[in-house]
C-alpha cells in the first residue's frame, strides 16, 4: 500500500513561514530551512528586545530627569530621594515628560519637594 503523506498541511506550514520571511535578504526569504531558522531567530530577538526596550526607556527617562534636575541645582538621586520622602507618587515616565514638555510643572514639583 502506498505511503500516505498529508502534503496539503505540510505545504501550508511551509508557505506560512515563507510568507512571514518575505522581504528578507537572499536565501532567507525563499529557502525553507534557511527561512525557518531566520524566522525562529527573529522571534528570540523580538522576545529579548521587548525586555531591552523597557530598560532603554527607563535609562532615557533618568537622563532627562537628571538634566532637568541639575538646572534646579539638584542631582537625580537627591531629587528622587526628596520625591519619595515627600510621598509624591509620580513615576519616571511622567516626570521625564514634565521635564521635557512642561518645565514649569517640573519646577513646581521640585519646589514642592524642596519645601517639604
């Protein structure tokens, strides 16, 4: 009896991955094994870089807060210590946005923690 192989399903699986690798360079887009390996590696990079993105943004916020704090004669660490001591619940993302887009509001926060 001839061997029964589900070519429809296996071809569909391959086509799905090859469609996802469209636009890649060279054999990475049209050779099945190369395309599959490239796609899988891309998934690991995506997972890793979702974590790195958070790290990079936090570093950027800290740099922006530090630059704005130094204009008010404070360092970043002293400012954050005063904010926590004053009991102000504001995260770094919002604080960095204030420092960049609304310096008057940032200055008001600094004055409040200096006086507290």
